[in-house]
C-alpha cells in the first residue's frame, strides 16, 4: 500500500512539472475571442467640414410662360384654346459647387443617427431656352359672328425663359452604420434654394373673317362662294409680357447616400451623392444632382 501511494505522488509531481513546461497557448489567454471581434470607431459627437463637387441642373421650362399667356388672353375667346400651349423645353447644364457643413452624430452600438446643416454655393449654374408656336383657331367657343362668317384667329406666340441657381441650404437627417473606419450613411431632409428666374412672351394675333354665300342660279343650281377677308391685327391680344424675380426662394426636398472614412483621430473624408427637387418658381421647375468629396473634423 505504501508503494502505491509513493508511486501516485511521484506521478503527480512529474505531471505538474510537465504542465509548467508547456507553452502558453493563445486560447488560454482568450485571444480566440478577441480574433472574432472587430475594431470599432467612435462616430459620436459634433463635426464640421467642407466639400467641393459637380452639379447637374435639369430645368423644366415647359410651363414657364403659361401664366403670361393666360394673362394676355384673359377674358377673351382665345384663353381656353391657348391655355395648354407649351412653347419651351427642358434644358440641362452643369457647374462646380462648394459646400460647408456642420452636424451632430449620436451613436448606439453600431447604429448612428445625426442631424446636419449644409450651405452650397453654385458657380454660374444658369440655363435658358426659347421657342415659338403658331396656330389658327377657327370659331373658338364663345365667339360671336354671323352664321355665314368664319372667324380665323392666327395666333403666334414667342417665348423665352431663364433660371440661375445661386446657392442653397439644407437640413438633413442622417442614418449610418459603424463599419470601423468606414461609415456608410443615407440622408433626407428639406432644402431652400435662392435663384434668379425670368420669362418673356410675345403674342401676335390677326383675325381673318371669311364670308360664305350660297345663291341659286337660273338653272336652279345652288352655287356657294367664299370670300376670304384680309387679316386684321387684334391689339388687345397682341402684346409682350415680361416677368423677372431676383433672389427668389424655392423650397424643396433632398435625399442621398454617402460614406465617410476616418483618416486619423477626428479627421475624416467624405464622398456623397445628393438629389434635390425644388418647387416651381414662376412655373419653372429645377432639379439638381450633386456629387461631392469633402473633409471634416469630428470633435
């Protein structure tokens, strides 16, 4: 019995010594768990920055002069037939833009929410268009004339329109995700733009009255003849109307996507795309597509 106890003690001593000589395995230090975790970046806090980019402007002038033509033909038989005339087209232009932004992020685990205000200046973001249309309107509704008289109104409209977007401010809500040094985000909010808008329309209206008479000759045959009249100007509807608004404010909405990258400490870079839609100003609608790159600093 004593021999068995002595052998057990000696075996335990050898096993302890052998365990002490074993290398310190990483799994014993907990490095396996650390290897599964990701490096997180703190995006919470206030930040400021600036950016530069490229802006594409799409201006819709198709209804720009409708208000002026309705004024010219108001209370006349020509108002209804000309109310839907579209003289002008959509145009596109491009320019550079420069922006400054300030905002605040709030972070919960990997989720980030924020509120940001921006100011953007556009470098000569201006476009214009012109067009004309001619039409003969025969016996329009409400026109009074003799039964054998046909009224032919020869109407010619010539119009021009122009729009220049000067600058813009936006208030945007942001939702992002903490991807370590990267933070992809989406945003949406309100926009207010300042622009110069002008429109001009010139109308020329002539009235030609054709007289049709039917007579029966000696053979009992009815002979119909039409006498074409000479065009006579209609001064009340032949005029030019001009309207201009300088520094007009247009409200709208904005939405887009972007990504930020932490360069060092609080310094970060940004790339984003932004879509902006403004409400019409003098029946002229403006849409912007902005692509920007920028730098910012989070405090």
